[in-house]
């Protein structure tokens, strides 16, 4: 695969995660971040497992890669707990861009450990996207936005998601080829669900029965998350982790855009600058 496919899969990942995260924010305010995460993980597993069995069961094995995916499942679910907690406590137009800064970690690790050296235009595009994400993450929410539940908790949680996702999306490169893009995502979900059930069994948290009206949120969240996850895995299977990973961080632009349209959350001048830098970066990577 080449640059065009990197662009396609990176943007597909961003669209799926961005739209799903906007819906997750709505659900988190109603039933709490832990409930949303559990039912998203379980729903995603129900979507992915039959597809993985149909398309990739010949790749299933009990080799060391399985233990690697188990560890990544734990990292992913912890990062997602931080992300959904940031949605519940913070302002969406601030915490989402901050969490989406994880490509800075992913691209840096790809440079150090995979020896990836994108071309000149692609490199400038990556820098522009990371600059845009930085501007979005460092800006304060618009004063006309509704007050958050606890802005500090939201910001700290977003930073936890930033660190966890940066490592997670880099490390997937080492196992996706062994199990396949769909199976890798499904196995991560298996261990994510297991961790959340264990947390509930030992009494650290309570997972309640999903209220029927919330299914209209959780079903689409699980489907969008599954599609985004698989798109990312397919993208890095034969493409650039640095470029696909950086573009996946654009999910915050989708989330912030939906927040502005639906929730009437307004952007500051700095945030508008960040959005402009992000789209400039996408253009540079498109012509690379």
C-alpha cells in the first residue's frame, strides 16, 4: 500500500472514532463512563468476532503474539477508561483534542523503533497535524460553553488517554500481521471485556444492566469503534504507522465539529488555528 491508502485508512479511523466518541460523550453523561465503556467493548466484540472467525480463523494461534495482544488489551481498556472519564467530567471540545495528541507518541516510537522516514511533504504534514492538535489541546474552552463537571479531572483523564493510546497504537504494528486486522481487534476486545468484568467482580466498580433507551447510543458506538479499529489495523499492515497514526488523531476534529453543531460548544481563536493546521497537514500528506 502507498500514501493514498495511508490517507484513506487514517481518515476512516478518525471519522469512526470521532463520531463514536461524540456519541460516547452523550451516553457518559447519562449512565457514567464505566458503563459506556463496558457495553462498547462488549458490543464491539460481538461485531468483530464473527467476522474474524469467517475471514481470519486460519491465522489464530497460541503463540507469543497472543500474550502481546492480551497486554495491549489491558493498555487499551485503561486508556479508554481515561478517555470516557474525560468526556464525563470535562469539556468535549478541550479534552478530545488533548487525548487525540497520542499520535505524537506513536509517530515518535515509529521513528525510533521502526526506522520510518516519511517523505518531505508527509513529514511537514505530520508536524502540521501535531501542531494543530497541540493548539487545540492547550487552549481553554470558550467562556460561553456550559461549565464542565470537573475540568481538572477531565484534563488529567485526557492526558492518561493520550499516553496509553500512544503506546497502544504503536505496539499494534508488531502483532496485526500475525493474527489479521479483524482478529487482532477482536482479541483486544476479549481482554478488555475480561478486565472490566474482573474489576466488577472484585467490587472496585459496578456494571449495571443497560437501560433500553441507551441502546440507541451504544449500538452505533460499538459499530463505529469496530470499523475505526479495523481500518487502523489494515492501514498499518502495509502502510506507515507514523502517517496512519497521525491521521487517526484527527478524530478530535470530528468530535469538536459535532460538539459545535449539536451541543453548540463554541471554539476559541486558538482552537480555530488548530483546526486550520490540522487540515493543512492532511493536505500535505494527501499530495505527498
